[in-house]
C-alpha cells in the first residue's frame, strides 16, 4: 500500500485558533478520506510536527501543512507549493507567544478568492488528489507535467523535468 503523509507544523506552547482549526479540519478530512483511498491501495497518514523553539522562522512555519509520499517519490512540500497558492501573512488576534508577543499568521486565498488563515478541506483534497493521481498513473506521464504532484509544471521554462516531459 502506498502512503501519502500530510504533516501539520506547529510551535510548542502556542495554539492560535487558525492552527487548531486547521488541525481539526485535517483530522476530519483524513477520517473521511482514508476509507475512500484504501481501494486505490493508498494509505493516508497524518503527522503533527511540533517545533520546539520559538523563533521567527518557526513561527512563520506554524500552521504549514505539507504533503509527501516516499513510495511515489514525492518529496515533502508545502501544499501551497503543490497547489500554486500565494502565501501571505496577516494579523491574528490569537497568534501570541507565551511571552505575549503577537505574530502574523500564514494566510492564503481559498478557491473562492477569500482570505483564510485556517486551511480549508478543499486544499487537502486537491493536494491529495494530485498525489493519488500520480500513484494511479505511476508518476508523471512525461507529457503533461501539469499533473505532477511534485510541482514540475512550470511550462514557461521550456525545459524537461526528471520525468522527461516538457514543462
């Protein structure tokens, strides 16, 4: 069975509302999707990554969700990279360190164009489907790099990726 891993990054002793909402949505999504992926010989696994140090870099990684599949040679990548989403940061009332210092929260536009700090299920679904599609087609088909889950779909470069397709 091929495994797809969705990892959610947080920082120790910090639990802003958008981070908690993202995790809750991710858990509900995985519980609902795991039985649907099993007949495709795909196992969905969740991982919560808790970063120990409160640093600017770690706070910027807080609430990041990545997707990876070692079985499918899909290295860990933030789902915003897989989906081509623009990452931004915006103020959040609950984004505060234990010392009371506020910090900006990762923010995206959802597929309707609205800003969201808590990642919606549709992001997890789209990223998972791209990796699952890769599993069903034994990786990139070499002709349509826009279907690659690892993001080799930059067609403006006019180069070939490892799969041999134009991108």
